[in-house]
């Protein structure tokens, strides 16, 4: 992995703070400046060795790797204003949901190098999943730089076709919400069997973390592990039959397709 150049974060909210915390632990940690209008948010990143500003153009004079971490609805106002300070050595890595590299390139001077990334919220604890792709002027070396940027806070999947970013958003960007919703449903269902909330959270939580670890250690052999638990005519079979009646795989296929479709509409 290449060493990282000085980094300027534009926006110092949740995602930026999590990335700064991850970067604080890397050897040869890069210089980091975070530009964030709300100075109440400065302390969180200063604690991880970053310097702060409220002036986006001042941040560009320090960072050559520019991480765009504002809300997508702010982009049309914030990115064109960066053009005044944009120089050929700058590389933009955008984590904005649904904002294409083409749109970002259009707001910056011709030839601006842009990489688009789609992280997810487990990035906050160093366990993110991040899809990345490059814009028209960015190089393979720029993609490698983006990989190094995200390595401390997650695992990276590179895609070559930017339209795949909507599918990545559907699977891993939105994905944590599916697991959280599943956890909510299981806890509610356990409470319906008479457990207190604390008991239900313990039973579901430990079963979830244990099963997940078992699945990973098996090399993701979900079918075999499921069959191991499911004796014919037994309790697990009774539960799984209910799920199949509701077309379990079909629900997930339709859910992910809906998310991908929505991503395309928003883009
Ligand atoms: N959270 C997720 O699951 C997730 C997943 C993938 C991608 N993303 C993307 O990550 C991006 C950041 O999300 P987040 O959850 O970190 O949002 P956030 O906490 O709201 O952070 C955005 C920050 O940008 C600041 N900001 C506003 N205007 C600015 C300006 N002109 N210059 C510099 N900074 C400015 C905001 O300050 P104020 O609060 O003072 O306005 C805020 O602190 C979003 O584009 C989102 O699409 C998020």
C-alpha cells in the first residue's frame, strides 16, 4: 500500500471523524486537516491528531488527497467553490451517496482526478465495507491511494463500471440496516415468546455473533451449517418452513433490486 499524502477532509461529520480515527493508527500517519463549519465538531478530530479549519480553500493548500464528506445535497454549493483552489496534484475521493464522478468532475477544472467511494456505517468501528471506482481522469495509482485511505477503516472492493456503485450501495451501503432490522425482528419475536427485552437481546445477540463467527470460520458454507441445525421434522425445520412460505430469498432479491433502482433514480 502506498504511503498517504497529506489529507484534507471537506466536512467533519460522522464518516469523516471515523476515518480520521482509523487513520490515526496507521504507521507514517499522514498529515490531516479537517474543514468543518461547526467548530463544536473539531475536538473529535483534533483528539486524533488532525488540525481543523472552517475554510475549505485553506484545507486545499495543505491536503493533496481531498476527501469529500459532506451531505450530497450540499455538493452543488460546496464542490464548485473548491475549483478556485484546485491544482493538478489534488485527488478528490468522494464518499457522497449517489453523486457520480461525472457530476463532480463537471464542477472542478478540466482533468480533475476523482475517485468515488461507497462506505457503510461499520466504518465507524474499523469494520467498514467500501466500494470504489474511478472517474475519467483518475489513474490506477489514484485508486491505490483511495484503497490505502480506506484500509484502516474497512475492506475495499474495486469496480470498473461506475453503474455497479448503485448495486454496491444496495448490498453493502444500505446493508447494515438489513442486519439491524433483522435483529429488531428477532428480538421482538423472542419477546413474544415471553422473554424480557434484556433476555431477548442476550439470546439474539449471542446467537447472532456466534453464528456469524462460525459461518466465517467455515468459509461461508451457509448451506452446510444450516443443514447441520435442521433435523427433518424438527423445530428449526418448522421455523424455516414459515420463512420459505413468505418467499425468503424472493423478499431479499426484491429488496436489493428496490435499493439499486432507488440509487439510480437519485443519481
Ligand atoms: N452514514 C452512512 O451510512 C453513509 C454511508 C455511505 C456514504 N455516506 C455519505 O457520507 C457523507 C457524509 O455523511 P455523514 O453521516 O458523515 O454526514 P454528517 O455527519 O452530516 O457530516 C457532514 C458534515 O459536513 C459539514 N458541512 C456542511 N457544509 C459544509 C461546507 N460548506 N464545508 C465543509 N463542511 C460542511 C456538516 O456540518 P454541519 O453539521 O454544521 O452542517 C457536517 O458536519 C454523505 O454524503 C453520505 O452520503 C454515508
